[in-house]
C-alpha cells in the first residue's frame, strides 16, 4: 500500500528591516515571499527605532516570527549590533539590533544594507540567473556602499566592506574636490547624490544625459569597478541605487571605460561579456527589502 506523502512544511514567518538613510522599510515574509510591507521615515533613532519595533511586535503578536533580519546603513559594529561614527546626525552609537529585537523571542541577524542586497541578488536575482558564485553589489544614491558575496556568504573581516571610501584614480581633467566629510574625493565624495549636486549645481536627475561632466563620473565609477574585480575576483558587479538605476545612459559609458582601463587583462571581461558582468540588479528596488529577508533566513541557519 502506498504511503501518503507528508504534508509540505509551511514556509517560515520572517521579518526584515531595511534601515536606510531616508526611509526604513519593514517587511513580513513567508519564506522569500513578502506578504506585508510598511515604510516609515528614517528620523532620529529615538523616533525611528521604537516606531519600527512597534510594527515588528504587532506582527509577532499576530503569529510568532521565526527570525528577524536587519539590513542597515552603516558603518556598523556587527558584533555589538550598534552604529559606528556616521555622518547621519544622531545615529552614532545607536543600539540598532537591541532596539529592533526588543520583545521578540527569535534569532536575529544584522548586516549592512548592501551586504543584504548582495545576498538577495546572489540567491534570487542576477547571481541566480547567471549561476554566479560571487558578486559585488554597489548602491549609488545619498551615499555609496557596496557588499560582497563569495560562495554564498557575505564578506566580513575586522568589520564589513567600506567600498564607498575607496580612493580611485581621478579622470584626466577632473578637478572636483569631492564632498566626503572624512576623505574629500573618495568615490562616495565624487559620485554620490550630494556629490553630483555639488558638481553640477543641481540634482543629478535634472542634469542632461549629454552633459560632458558625466564622462568624469563614468570614468571614476569604472575605476572603482576595475578595482573590485582585481581585488575580489568576483564574477559580476551590480550597480544599483537611485543614481545607478535611474541614469541608464551612464552604464554603457562605465563599461566602455572599464574595458579600456583593464586593457584586456582579465579574460572573463570582454566586449561580449561585459553587459552581464557589469549590470543593474535583477531585483531592482526589491533587493534591499529581500536582503533583510535573506539575513533572516541566515539567522535561522
């Protein structure tokens, strides 16, 4: 007699928090499927963190949450779950993990928002589509951050990658001083949203695509991408964020400058492969919230 198959196990009930510089997105998911989403402004930590915690506790009261993933802007002390000195006013030293986990009896994982997004792209986005075992995710917006995933694990060491503060070779003729309060003309100080506004005298989204200064921006982003390929040997670099996704004309320029600067040295980067090796995130704007869910799955083990 044929034995009946066991009923499939229900997908775990997971919660994720994408703590961004301007808004915080909370997601409730069954497995990797988001079933509810709430967005609140990112204000001072004493306002934002209790508001986010209240949403999480409401979800948990309705049915217990199996795990929580926190994908936060940084820099972070990952072991303590706290914010390190940051340009965002009032957030230095904020106890992010403790505040968001308050009242929840479940495992919690915290990482940078970009490491989380890189994990999501690896599992469900561009990495999964191409079969890549490693990738780097860069977001260019209010700041510039980057996460690295190799063999399915986000890269950590003494802390997490701080790609936005790498100094790149300046484009010939570019004399812009940069806007980073720590390093001036690091890559964040050259191509982030505030940097573009300072360069052009207007927000980047208002600048015509044929403005000649975009050539400087594309060259310097390309130099960062070349540095990442040479140091990490990832299989792809994904460029997201408001600047990365919205400025569609910028990406072909980045690819052209990248190939020229590498001079054929890396055999996996050719005119035929560069469009899949340097591209936009497949998950688009969902990479961040799904990154928090990826971290929650990691917390479950």
